[in-house]
């Protein structure tokens, strides 16, 4: 009975959604002005109300305006800070324009609503992709534009805690929201947790990549970075030295004992982080391996133990970290954007270097908002440059005033972000391949990641972790009376997060993407793609009336500087080629043999029997390290290890990086030859195809290998984590 009731309720909701969609369409056709359903200066609180009721929206708007006016009087300045106009003002200042009045801004918004006015007074309507067909309306009278232009549709039914910021962004863009989902396809699906929040999406774009959550768990991130450190130790010294527990418990203990034996003045501290923890949960500091809490009940805990950065940069004597938002717009071609504005989260107890006495002082050592907000010292501030949570730019200004070269800090951060994403891409492609096999219909993906970065006293940025689902909440919990908590608007969060979501949507606008993809499939270089993108009419019309993008493209922009790091991605390209059965992420023994044969890697001194032994050996060891895996076979990490081994066997005298690059050339050359003679290459634009160019220009490196980790002299990265 109750099931039936639930079904009826859902059906009713869907019917209402379809109805209101039709009504909205109709309304849009009738009057171009009606596109603007939100008064230009609606305050945060009012806008929140609006988002909660799509059906009664219109009749409520009057009382909302009143309430809004009232709140403005009560709260004064900070509420006006929350309006879209404030954002416009701020950004136009950034562009070097003078501060303009609200009236002018409203005019600006109207300009957007009416479309892009051409010099001749006509309005040029946009070219938009509709269900696979491109509508081209040419030049028309302004009054007709709204009739033809189809708003981009966004399914927000699974948005969870990002909902408020998302709704605000959609409204600012005049796009169409489907809060309860839609029977027909939407252009964009906004998921709160994972790619799989909605199943069976066959078109459009989803804001999560398959496998991102898994890849960003602490152990997997550490593994991916470590693989890169083996090839490029200097380039990847921004990640603190880490050990994976329980498998490296012994190694960790031995190395620390040696370290202390060699230099008794050394007092390193380590931070232990549970593998799947977040918000500081279960984190603790230790000074001796004996203090590790490896067992919980009868289970051995999966965790990462990491060198603790003892000398962070302090402001007002407090430790802080930086949360930066990074958009991975696509894997193939690789496109990365960084938000120019981020957040800085402050500790609430003055920092002291770790000592046995203060190791357990979480408010001194951990910058997590979720922890510090419960400290009596947490300062909620309506200003973005004071309090326990501030904008990153306010921190940059602050340190710039002390003579710090913030351009260098910023470019180091950009490099850290690009390198980290490059480390994640190989395995992400494997996940992508399994969930959206080439040739099968499926959505494309993009994702906003939250990078947590610590600045050391010497201003070197250090990567702490990457969050697959950074909080996009624009309210914070506040104790309004003893023991009573309420969600109240947080100006700092809104300023930063709405900008990030809105700009992500702008970049994912299907009309823009269509142009982008078309320009990319002609074999042009990634750099050419950018040129086309920035010149598009669509973008111009948006930038006319919205703030300049707060997302800055860093890849492919900096392709030349970083492409040489994409060696592991090329190995993943080979792995994927031999995966064979769609939907799997593991290579079987036959696939591995075929790889060896096709790449001509077997000879009289390396028989196929040795190949089988190599396969079994490495696969078994990795299966032991990934106990919860249900799939049998060789995972990518194991394949990479096999590849390194084969490279070392074949090119003995040179360092590992050279060995790997040489073997890649051998393999890619052999496969290219095969492809040319046998079959057409699969579709170019699928992310599983390795597109990392072969440009390798970096100086040679010193060799390190999984097996050799144990023989490395341990150097902790408080200085630079550099090898040798
Ligand atoms: P969680 O996902 O639980 O927040 P983090 O890796 O972000 O885990 O760590 C929590 C906090 O601990 C960070 O915000 C930072 O303040 C501190 N921290 C983490 N790693 C280090 C480190 N290696 N050195 C110094 N502080 C660290």
C-alpha cells in the first residue's frame, strides 16, 4: 500500500515537472522578458526561498521582496554582498573597469536576456545543439530571440548539498532547472556524490567521472603520485613522503628506525590518515612507529601515514590551508581549469611545532573547518579577509604586503595542480573505459575537485589531498543559542562557490562544447582548440553580461611545460588496448600475452613462459594489496610495474625514465604498424585512447622502482622531498 502511494507520489511529481516544464516553455515563448523570473537584487535568503518552491514561485515573489528588503536593513552591507550584482561589480573591477552602479548592472543583465545586440541593431541568435540537431536562426528581430533560444537544461535532482549554489548559478545563467529530474534527457546532470547517482544516462554531461572517488581515496592518490615520483622525483616532490598501511608498516618502521639511528637529533612527526576518511576523522599525529594504531577490532586499518609538515606558513600565528577548486573539463583532450579564488581555512589555536605535549591538539594542527568550527575560538566573519575562513586572495594580498612574490606562489600551485591531475588521468581512463566503453552511447563527464594545499614556511606548496566531492555548501552551521544550531548564509562560501559552479556550467554549455569538440576533431592541437573557444560568439555574449570567468584554463594552455610528464598515461593507453572485454578493468593472461606478442617484446632470452611467470607474479602481489577487489586479473598499477620491469630488462644502462620512454616508443611503434596494416584505429576522441604526445624534453632522472623503495635512503620532505 505504502509502496503504491510512493509510486503515485513520484508519478505525480514527474507529471508536475513535465507540466511546469511545458508551462515554462510556453511562458518563454510568449515573452522574452519573462526569462528573468528573479529580480536582479534578490538577496540570498530570498533566493533560497525561491529555490524551494517552483510551483508557487510567482505568487510568492512579492512577499519575498519585502522580506528581502527587511533583511537588508537588518544586516546592512553583507547582504548586498551576496547578490549577483556584487559579483559583477567585483569582477568588473578586476578587469580594470570602474565601479558601476546597480542600474548599469541591471542593464547589463537585460542585455543578456535580450540576446547579443549586433552593431546594426539586430540580434544575432545563438547556434545551439538540440537533440543532435543544430538550430541556426540567423539574424532576427530581438523580440523573437527568446522564442528560438532553448535554455540549457540541468537535472538537479541528485545535487544534494551543492543544490543552493547550483540553483543560484542556474538562475544567473537563465538556464532551466529540473529539480525532480526529467523524462527526456537533460543537457547536464548534476550529481552530489558519484557518476552513478543517476543510472542509465546515455547522453548529455555528468559532473562526475566514474572512478574519481576511488582514485582520490588517500591510498590510491598516494599510489598514483608515487608512480609518478618513480619517474619524475623532482617534479613530484610536492607530496609528502607517504607509506601505505598495512602493507608498508614494516618498511615504515624500519626506515624511521634507521633515520633516528643515523641522526639522534631528528624528531620527525607523522600524520596518520584513514584511507577513506574525510573532514579530519580518525586523523592523529605520532612521533614513533610504535604509536601507530594499526588494528581496529580484528581488522587491520587501511591508512596512509605521512610525513607531517612541521613548518607551515603562519598568519596571525595560526596554521591554515588552502582549498582550491579545479575543474577537469575533459579527459580527452585533457582540459584543466583552476578557480582564481579559493578558501583559506584557519586553525583556531596558535601553532607550535609538534611536541609530545601538543600532538593531540587538533585545533592547532588540523585546519579542517568541520573540526575548528566546534572550537570556541572559531570566528565567523562576514568579511572575506578576516575570520577562520577567508578567501585565498585575501591571504595572498596579506602575504604580498610582506614582500612575498605571490606570482611565484601562484604558478607553483598551478604546476602542482596540473601534475596531480596528470597522475590521476591514467587510471581514470581505465574507469571511464569500463563504464562508458568506446562505441557505446554514454554521457561525457566533467568534475570539480577540491585541492587541499598547505604552504610551507618557505612558501613551497604541498599537496595534502584532493576531494572528489568538495563541499559546495554556501551556508554554515552556527550556534544561535546554546546547543541550538542553524544554517546561516556564509558570504565567503557563496562568493567563491557560486562563481565556481556558474563558470563550470558556462564552460559546459552544450553550444560551446559543440564548437569546442568540432574544432578538436580536425586533428588540431589542443592550443588551437583554445583559440576557437575564446573566439566563439556564445562566449562573447555570456561575457557581455556575466562576470569574467573565475576559472582559468591551465591545460592545455601549459601543454608544452607539462606534456612530458604524461608517460604513465601512454602506458595506460597500451593497457586499455589489450583489455579486450568491455566493462572490465583487469587484464587477463591472454591479453598480457597478446600485448607482449604485438609489441614484439618476447625473444630467445625472454620466452613466453617467462612472460606468464611475470604476469602471475605481479598480478598475485597486487591482488594481495587490493583485497576488496572482486575482479581477477592484472590491474593498471600492476601492468605499470610489469612495464617498468620490461623496460629495465631491455634498456639496462639508462635511468628508469629513459628506459620507460624507450620501451614506450618500441610498443607504440609496433602497435602503430599493426593498426595500419590490420584495422582502423578506434575513434580518436574517446578518453581511453592515449593522446599524450611523445614530446619528452625533461632532463634525465635518477632511477627508483617499487622494488627498490626499500633500499632508498630516506629523506623527509620538510625541505623538498627531493630524491637523492
Ligand atoms: P581529511 O580528508 O580527513 O581532511 P587531510 O589529508 O585533508 O584529511 O588532512 C586533514 C588536515 O590535516 C589538513 O587539513 C591539514 O591541516 C592537516 N594535514 C594533513 N596532512 C598534513 C601533513 N602532511 N602535514 C601537515 N599537516 C597535514
